[in-house]
C-alpha cells in the first residue's frame, strides 16, 4: 500500500510540473538492445595485448580509427614505428594465400623480428611465414602449424585416480604401475615385474598418481580410501541429436560429504623397501596437493588442506627415513583463503620458502627458512594487501607482486605493481598513477608496459624503465570522443561509510544515455557477493553488458562491493564466514540510501536487484532476508542452500562440519519470509550449481503460498539465462518497478 501511494504521488507531481515521464518504452527497449553495437569500437588507441621479444623489442596491435596497426618499440632508442607497410603486406598475403586481405585488418600472430627489421616471421592463416620488407618477398616456411594460443579450457585438466597411465622412471629403465590395488615396477629391458607394496586393497588402494624421485631411486605413491560417490542428475529435455530427452549426471561432492583419504607412501627401489608415512599431521583431510620431489631427491613435499580450511600445512618427508617435518603451519580462527590468496615458492630447492599469509590481518609476503620452518622475515607489511605474487627472482633475491589499498586518495581496489627484496628492503613501486594498472614486463624485467584506466577515464599506455620506474615514452592515449558523441555517460564511482561507520564501501552508478535529473529513476543493483573476490569494475569499458542495457530502459543501475567480499582486510572478508546470507546487505542498503541523498532522482524506495550463481543466491536473499528495502529481484542459477552446492566453494566460507548456520543462511529454509516480486531463472542442465537448488526453493515458496515466476530454459547450463533470460529480466523490472506493461519483443526486434 505504501508503495502504491508513493507511486501515485510521483505521478501527480510529474503531471503538475509538466515533466514528460516516459520510461520502459518501445524506443528505450530498442535503444537498450542496440547499445552494445552502438558503443562497440568507439574507443581508439587502446591496445590490449603486448608482446616482448628476447632482445627487449616490443610489438603490439593498436586499434586506430582506420583499423589495426602493428607497431614495434625499441626502448633503448625511445622509438616507436609501424612493423611494416600494411598495404604492401596485405597485397603479398592476398596473392600468396589467394584471399582478399584487408590492409586495415590483417590478422597475424607470434610476430618475431630483429632490430633492423630485415626479416619478420609470423603466423597467418595457420601458416608460418617469412617476410623480407626490403626485398618485398613473402615465403611460407611451414604450411600448417598448431595454434599455440588457443584456449586450453578455463578449469584445465583435473586429476582422475583411475585414468593416469603407468609412469616411466627418469632414465626410462623402469616403469611403475598399479596392479591388483598395489604398486609394481617393471624392468623395461627384461620385462621382469617386482611388487613393491602388499597392503593395497580395493577399499584402500594404491593410486596411479606416482612420482619418481629425480635420481630414479625412490617412488612416492599414495594409497586412497575412497569417499562418497555423489552425483547430480538432470534431464536435457531438447537434445539436438535426438527427439527423446536425455538423462545426464555429473560427479558432484557437496558440503558434508565424505572425502577420499590419501596416504603418501615411500619406496626405496634398490632395497625394495616400503616406508609407510605417519598420518598424524594430515589426518583430517580436505585435500593433499602439490606433491613434489626436491631436485636432489633428499625429500618430497606436499601441501595439506585441513577439512574446514582453518589449517594449512606444507610438509616435507625425508626420503631416507620417512620422517615428517612441518615447514609451514598456517592457521586461522575463521578460514584460510587457500583458493585465492595462497602462494608458495621454494627458493634454491627448498632452502627458503616464499609464502603469503593474512596472519597480521592483511595479505602479505613472508620468507621462511626451508630447513627449520621458521619465519625469517616478513617482507611486506601495512594496512594494504598483496593481491598476487608475479615473479620470484632468485638471483637478485627479489619478489615482484601486485598490491592494492596503498594510497589514501585512490580506490583501494586499484592494482599496483611492486617489488621487494628478500630482506624486506628496497621496496619499489612500478606504478603510482590514479588508476587500475595492467603491467607487462620484458623477459629480463628491465622494461615494462604500464596501461592504466578507471571506469570514468580511458586507458593511457606507457613504456617505463624498471630501473627507476620512470616513463620512457607514452605509447598510446585512448580517444573516446566517438563514444561521447553517441551519448555515452561514464559510470560514477561513489563511496560512503559501511555498517561500522568507519570503513569505506565502494561502488559505481550507471545512468542511461537519456538521463534527465528532473526524472525519478528506480534503482537496480547488480549483485555478486561471492567471497572469493571483489567484483565492482575498475577498468574503462564502453559497455557494461549486465548493467548498461538495463539502465537504458530508465533505471539507475549500481554495483557495490560490501563487507564479506575479498581484497580488503581480513576483518572485512571475515564477515562472510558461516554467514553467507549477510551478503554485505547492511553496507549495500546504506550505500544506496546515501547515494539517493546526494541524487534525489534515485528512488531508494523502489529498488530491484539481480544476479547469477552466487549472485543469484544473493538476489533471492535480498527478498528473503532484506525485503524491508528491496522490492523486486531476478535470481539466475542461484545456490539457494549452501548444502546443495559444490563442496569446495561452500565449505571454504561456510565451514565444516555442517551446522545450524547452513540452515540459517538458506533461502529454502527461510522461504516463508520472502517479500516482494521474485523471478527465478534456471538452466535445466546447469552442472555448476545443482538445478535442484532452485527447484527446492520454488517448492518451499509454493508451500509458503508465495507468488513468484519461474523461467526454466531448455538446454541451457550455468548462465544468466541467455537472450531469453535477458528479455524476461528486463520485462520483469519494467513491469514491477515502473508499473509499465512492456512492449512485445516482436515490436522491439521489428
């Protein structure tokens, strides 16, 4: 009733003031779906990839207003020029490959050349080519080469206990393999087999994960006691290759499931001796990882991640005795962010260890004595965070890394590049400019390309010297004038205090190109509060696909990083622990209210929210736990109960064992609290988040007599719903936040 009165009041105010108030119209829909193509390629001189050659020459492709331009740079001469005459090369390529090559859009890769540019080698149309500009000669060196740049897959390969092949010794004289659940070796000349273990059995078997020592005299193999065999199932209703539906399944462990137990075993080949390894130091496993031999074969090491993620160890096993030594023993009262912040580098075959830790409340770098397991030195410190270790220079005893939060006057999420020596001295900053930086070092780290931008400032690309961090030359300064001519409005960075009244909360405000400060705009928040990172954009982009198109319909769209997300202090992050329902909402609500105080055209009494995956869980939680503030939500592929989702992500932040806090954070368990208008979008073959999670939430809502909309998309996996989901999301917000009946999509695409 309050919302109805408010909207009627706004209506009469607009009538009496004579302001034309049309939002969610056919024209705005057409503009919204055209925005991507309208803004595409409207920013020039903003190269994205830089390639250093061994001789410290650099080449990159610049996107000019006329097309692609291949440039080479000589840092010592402070010189930049075209790699070749584009018209001439395009003509030669057209003749050689019998195709029309556009000189403004030549596609080549793996370019190589010397300082005199007498010969250039590159790949074009899968062929390796030599080009001699002075002789105007093009030669095909190799007709077909493998594309080494092709995508190898986001997740990479995963180890499968049952599919690894036998393992050959370093000198190729012997082969280790598993037979009848035990470890054997075979002499590759005589074919004679020798059984090394006798304690393997089907319920506690030797794995085919076998590691020979570098000297070939020892083997590390481990026994595995299998855990639970859980699968998720879903029906693909409309497969492309048959009429009838298909039942699909995936291996999918969930929080609380029994995990495999791995027990490393040591074998001395010459003595045919089996040395069992005591398991006291790693008995409560979430996982054993990164098993590696020392180069001199004196020992092997592995990493132990304790179930519950409150202890993480680096353990060394003496290869003569099997005795254990704990080199690193990381502990936390909440959780160790092993999946995002852990870094380890063994110096001089384990003499020292570079390690990252949040033990002082901020993520920093430590140097360990690799013999005693004692901390020799904390290399970085302060109320800022190391984001990623990039490179360890053993010869010069230096660590290169990225950091953020170092400058009071800057966004604390901006990435900056630094180095420090092994004594914690000679701290060097390679970047200081007010922006988010991306650096590409030369192979010898003598020079680097520094490109930085902000959401409201296009990129500047500089060539710098590592010796003094000074600019050698400006390579490019982006031009976004064509973008501005199309009506583009830069996102605004907005910050205000969070729930504690002290901590700054950062976010962005996105307005439509038709923005009129005399209108009133409903607010929509795009949310992803997954604790594994931070998510508000920091780089310049012409188009934020999840927000810009939606704003164009007549909304103000915002994105915020609340407490409980990563890349700030440990205390900031710990808000999420065993409390994912929090989602940073106390900070988000304050942020939107403060923004609306500054900008009265933002209607903080008429707020929508949407998100996908963890963001889908958050969006639904906005109406389950925060319906005092949020009115409308669209939730895509959400995990609505953390007991239903993948084990590693959920136990990382919700902990182990399963306790009442899991139910307390569940949208399903608390469905009867849901208020407002909700749409659930689900891909029927989502193998990232179990689709049953959304269906169980829907079931609980039905039982609680709650009204909602459910959109299930045939054949779709883990996503925001694709084009159809985008349509449904737009219409839902227009209908429920604007009280406007959306136009038909036939009209929109007409």
